[in-house]
């Protein structure tokens, strides 16, 4: 995870997300688009010359690309369930996600990147479909949220917080891949072979004379 915990309100200087701007539909559209960018970045890296780069951590305490992608996938799934829970219960208490424990418990490092990328997009679409139809009264419903401290949060905040999670970790994922992916270096063009003096003399000796011999002239006549 990132060393500095991102904010959960206002403006995030690390990724540029702002909790105070944008309508619901625009926020959800942004979320789905950026989830797709996470999915494509992971797929592209895994299909590259060194598929193992998705498992590399740039530093021991910073997640790898596959770990961030798995986290984004799980965030989208968990938040989708929380929307349903908030609509079904009065003042629900959301169970902690245990974001750090999942890394080892679910063996993020060993998961198939292509399957993770596909699931990430599926959960993004499902979350988007559930969020788009929420009415203003529903967006104002409260539930007890545990991160970063236990506090009541509206369903509208959950939508924005999920969008921030995706944008922030898209930034993390692409930054890490830029650090660990091997650079694509074009093959050098072959150098022209210089002729030696001996080769040049041999070429000159074998070339026909510019003037035909007397015998050739006579035959031509």
C-alpha cells in the first residue's frame, strides 16, 4: 500500500481526486473508466516480454501491480455489497474489509493477471449499475463505516470514496509498472562492413577494362 494514507474527504494531492466536485453520474462514469484503465494496464504488462513484472514490488512495503489490481477488484466487490446492505438495513454496520490481511490470505501474488483484470471490470460494471440508480434519499442513508476510523457515512460518500479508491490505485498501479517494467530498446542497426585495401585491390583487378582490347575491336568490326 502507499506509505501515506490518502484522505477520505476534500482534495487528494497524490492522485487529484476531489470529494467535493462532480455529480453522481459523472463520478460513476469516471470510476468505471479508470477501472478499465487499471485492467488494461495489468493485461498489457502481463502480456509483455516479462510477465513477472506484475509481481515485482518496487519496495518491500509497496504493493506490486497484481496486488493493487486484486485490491481494486475486491474493493469494487465489497462496496457493491455495501450498497445493497445499506438499502436493506437501517443504519447498517459494515464489516471491515481487512485490506492488508487479504493480500496473504487470498495469495494476491499468485493470482492469474488475466482473470484478475476480467473480474475487476465485471465488478466495476456491477458497482456502476447499482450506483447509477440511487435516488437522493437513498444516497443520504447512513451506515457505520470502519475506515480510516469508525464513523457514520452516507451512501453518497461511499460512492465517492470508491471512486477515489479506484483513481488513487490506478495512479499507484501505473506508477509501479513504469518503475519495474523493462524498457523496450530497439535493436541497433547493423554497421556497414568496411572493405579492406586487399579486397578493394582484388575487386579492381577483376573488373573489365573500360577500353576493349584490340582483338575485341577487330571482332566487333
